[in-house]
C-alpha cells in the first residue's frame, strides 16, 4: 500500500532517558558530537525495531536528533533565527517554545536533515518517513512583525524565496531516497481560534486571507517534487508538554487547507476542541484523511469500539477507503515529551494497528 498507511503515526516519540541525558551533557560541553551521535544512533535503532514490532509501516526516527519539531529545521534555512515567543501562549506551563524570525534572505544553501534521513532509511525494512515543518511555520506565530521589513518590504518576495528554499530542501531529500515526507503545519487549525485570529491582526496580517496564502505557499513548495514521493500534511492545535494553544472546528479553513497540493491530511480529532467531521465534505476526490482519534496528550488508552464509531462517523463524509488512523499528534513534539510513559505510548500505537486491521482488514 502506498502511504499514508491505514495505521500511521505523526512522527515524534518520547525521548529515552539515556538520550535526554546525552543531549544535556552535550549542551554542557561534557561530551562531543560523535559521542552524542552514537547515543542517538543507538536509541533510533531501538525505536525503529519497536515500531516495526508494533506493526507500523511508516517508520520515523522519533525526531530524536531534534529539540523542537520545527525550529531545528527552520534555523538551518538561510536568513532564519529563533526568538522568544510573544504569544499566544501554551496553557499550564511557564516555559514557552521559541518561534522563528526572518532576519535575512530566506534560502537553502545546504542540505537539511539529509544525513538524519539517510541513517533512518538504512536501519528500517519498512517505509522511512521524514517530518519537517511546512513553509507557513516561518510566518504564523510572529506574522508580518517577525519578518524583516528591510529585507522583505513586500511579503510576496518572502513567499517566493521561501517556496524556492523548500523546493531545494525537498529535492535534497528526494535525491537521498525519501519517498514519504510529512509537512507539519499548525497554521490552519490555529486559525480556527478567534484568539489566534486576533493575534494575527495585531501582527499586521488579515486572518481571513492567511489560509489561502499558506495553502499556496505549500503548493508552490511542492511544485517540483518527484512523482514517487508521497507528501502529507499534519495539522493540530498545539502540543507542548501535553498542553495546547487553539480551539475551534475546521469549517472556516477546510476549503483552503484542502486546496494544498499534498496527498493526504493528518487531522486532529481527539477532543471536542477540534469540532466535528462535517468539514471533511470539502475534501477533493482521491485525497486521503488520516484521522487523529488517539490522543498523544494523555495516558488513557482509547476503547476500540469508541475509535471504530468515530471512523464510521467520518465515513459519512469521506469514503472509508480514503480514511486512515493515527494519533492526533506526536508524543514528543519537543524534547520535553508529553505526560505519559513510553509503554503507554507504545500501547496507543499498538491500539491503532489493532483497530486498523479490524476496520480495513
């Protein structure tokens, strides 16, 4: 089966203790790069073996070489740095993730995460899946105010440069053999929230226009992707130490989001904050939706019958053969991880595989 698979995953996994300790020692200057890489390699091999044992066909490196799901990629683009987050904030935690800021011409002058992908591909017998932030992530949190007006007095040039940079980055990955790429994008689901839309206005943007702008940026970034590469988009309402930022159904953004030239959409549906399945009626024919019905934020294991009932509800809007199942997000979008144990994480992934086999046989 071509990805996305009936039982799939978003990407990040809880960091093993030895990995967290090694990364801390590296930051403190107590170990060198090669020593850290040895630990990362060992932990990734173990995570790959566990994913394969669970029955997953899409295998990730758990994002074990990253601190943040997005920044580790974006700051390797030319002209991008990370800065403190001005808001909106994640609730229930004083620490807040940084955000990207564009201080120079956006470009891609060197391959990004190609070595990481190459190692993953070499240690799995299944399909190696890489996750990177979507182009919209360079803009959403800070908006116009986070993009240098001196460098980009006209945002059209910023979007043009960003698309070109992503085209180069994706070509590097394709040349390395990547056939399954996921763009992580919180912009569409964030824009369902009135608070986020107001924040966009304060940043100097029109939230009514942003969904179409972001969809066009994604499509332009994928313009030259090879035909053998499957590209999906994952969208959620925030995931930082089991906390969230946004709430609201997809109705206001669905048509624009579904116009993006990706093959499938990983969509958060694990709580009432995500609204109902009705917006799925806008899904173009032939595209797929991966239903995020199993939460990565809580250790509580979802009942199989509950998941099946939700899949049946979604199938009223999208044919069952065009649906798949996954967690609503990764288990560790940042190095901190969510509020559950590794064994609870694996039980949830096992549950997804079990349900998928029973639903789609």
